[in-house]
C-alpha cells in the first residue's frame, strides 16, 4: 500500500488532475446538452460569443473540489496541493477573461 501512496502522492499528479478535471466536465456538459445540435468547434464559438465562457469555466472548476477532497481523504497531501495550484491557474484565467478580454 505504501508504494501506491508514493506513486500517486506527487505534486505533478495533482496539477495534471486539476487541469484536466474542468476540461472533462466541460466536455461532459457538451455531450449532455449540445452533442446532437452542434460540433465541438461550434459549441466553443457559441459560448465565447455569448460571454458565458468564463462562468462556464468557473462552474467546471467545482470538479476540482471533489478531486481535492478525494486526495485529502486519502492523505495525498502533495497531490491535493497540486489541485489547489491548478485551481489558482484557472482562477487567474477567469479573472483575465472577465476584466481584460
């Protein structure tokens, strides 16, 4: 059991998980709602044109909360830190999208 803990308790595992979970949730949202209506490029173009891109990214980052608590519950502290850092990256991206672009 100790080898599994050492294998997944890495900072980069948390960063990769934290960066991929919101993208996976956004893709699942696309599959659930818009899959039969439009392709992925049209979907991204539509959410960009209607100015819901940053709120959608913010909503998708809620999945990072689940990833953080799973890592925290399993005592993977380094991985949990990586999820928090990647959430900050998304936070900076949302702030830039709202106020700069």
